[in-house]
């Protein structure tokens, strides 16, 4: 794996996330009663993501989240 491959995967992931956000907004605007259901989907996704980061970090003995300077995220 190269840095270019990582860039590609992150761009693809961001593109998919943007589509999911757009679809989530569209559906909730069309039907406010599904807001809780859509929110649960996002909670599950974010929980799975953070869980994978933690698990991979434990297995590799690397703190993956320490690589990110959170105050610089805007």
C-alpha cells in the first residue's frame, strides 16, 4: 500500500459519506418522522468506525487517534 492508495481510499470514503449525508437530509426533509431512524444509522456507523480504529490500534499497538490533531479539524 502506498500513500497514494490511502489518499484514494479516503477520497472514496469521503465521497460515499457525502452521498449518505445528502440522502439522509433529503429523506428527513421529506419525512421528519424518520429522523430518529436515520440518526440511529449514523450512530451505528460512527460507533463502528471508532470501534474499528480502536481495535486496529490495539492489535497494532498504535494509537491511531493520536496521529490526528483534533483542534486543527474544522
